[in-house]
C-alpha cells in the first residue's frame, strides 16, 4: 500500500510540474508573434487613409470626390479621426487608444477588430469592412 501511495505522489508531482511548465511557456512564449494579423503599437503610428469601405449598401473606393477619411495614431496614445463627408460636412474627433492583440480599444469602451499587415489596416465587423493604407 505504501508503494502505491509513493507512485501516486510521484505522478501528481510530475503532472503538477508539467502543468506549471506549460503555463509558464504559454504566458511567455507567445508575446512576440509575427505575421498573423496582430500589430504592435509602434506599427500603427502614423496617418492612415481609408481606401475602401464595404457595407451592406455596397463597396466605395476612397478618396472619392471631396470625401475622405483618415485616422492618425500618435505614440502618446491619441488617435484622431478626420472625415470630410460628401456635401462638405467636416468631422474631426480625437480619442485615446490602445492596441491589444487584434483589437483597437478606445477610451469610450468601444473596440474595433483589426488586422495589420505592412502598410494596411483592415477593420472588419459583422456588416462592414474598412481598409486603410498608410500615407
């Protein structure tokens, strides 16, 4: 009976050590993945111009006439959204942002699912897709 108890303890200790090692690897091993659509905050810094909008109403290539839409990200954590709507209506707003994996989070609690690849950002939701190109 004592022999079975020793083997049981050894098995539990080995399993515990394996779990601790796996958790440690999982927490530290994935911090700097490249190429799967995730970006770093430094990769988003700059001005980005929307070049295509896909909505249920159709696809629009931008800039179109007087209409344009840009996003400017700064290294101090500020994003400025600037848009010139058809008919001359102008819109500009700033917000704090943070990039967490594949999500761009804003200070109002909203977030956008994003994919960053080289000079392109794609914001895609259930019924829209916006493609931005770095200026």
